[in-house]
C-alpha cells in the first residue's frame, strides 16, 4: 500500500536512516529531548532532525516515512531562545514511537513484545520515556539503535 498519509503532533529525530517520533502533551519535553539527542550524539552516527512540532508521515512501499511540513523544515523550538535552524534530513523511515510520560508511568522492565501503535496502517513499537531525566537522550539513542534492529 502506498499513499496513505497523516500529520502527527510530535517531534521526529533520526539516527542514520531510522527515525523515532516523540509524542506527548504540549510542554512535555519533545523539542528539549530532541535537542539534547541531536547535540550529544556523535556525528558519525548521523543524528538528524526530521521535524519539530508536526511530523508528516506517509506510507510508501510498505514503509512509514517521516518528513517535515515545508513551512517548518529544519526548524526546532528551543524554549527561552526561540525557533532556530538546525541541520535536518528531509526524510527517514519511522521505526519507533516514544511516548513522553511522568516517571511513574515508565515500567522498570518493559513488556516483551513492546506495546504498539498503528500509524497509517503500520504497527510501530512504543517506548515510554521520562524526557527530563539526565539520561533520556542516551536512552533515546539506545532505543533507536537496538529496538529497531
């Protein structure tokens, strides 16, 4: 199936060709976690912003592809500073949904297999993270590296 599309309220980051969409309430830390992930990940791992605030997802040849709406491509909101440009990738394949939650909602040991969320007909694994933990950006990197392998 090709052509199905949706607009997701969230922030999308990539590591190489694999992407994760960060979802949560307004002010939950999506952009902040994305910024820490992007600035702390070694360049040789190819971290990239795909979209901040709104993520366009579309189904193409059975793969879920994320991109930014044209008006916000390459931009991220940095609370207290404003909207700034960052190096961005045009698109990447979405492999993971990261739901930003309060600490008590994060299971010590996540279920196996992980819960899933359907986006444009594709079941994606869902990971719960607390965005403002000191290690959250490292956990995000590990999740993209290991959970999508």
